[in-house]
């Protein structure tokens, strides 16, 4: 399990990204770039790298794949709803 960092405006912890990766994408709906980003993020997550994928548009078919990985791998911006 990766170290957790508490956010100031949320009760949900985020992975400690001091040695990790933050990806920001417009949305996680159907698309090739979205699928490749999710595949990369999940592979890194399985390898023990702290990964967060931040989506500017909530939801999407690929969002659920990230949610299933756990550890707050996906967040919707602005603010997780």
C-alpha cells in the first residue's frame, strides 16, 4: 500500500505523489488516448508507482477501470464529487 496524504479540503486521502505520477486529461470517455492512458496508469499502479489520473470532465467508461484499481487512482476535477 502506498503512503497517503490528506487533502486540506477533502476527507478522502490521495496517494503521496512525491515519487509518483499525476496525469491530467480532459475526460475518460471512449477514445484511444484515454484507453492508453488508463492502461499506462494501471500498469504503473500494479508496479507500485503512485498514480493519479485527474479528469476535467467527470465520469466516462474508462473512469470505472481506474476506480476498480482503488487507492484513489482517479479524481474528477474541479473537486471530486
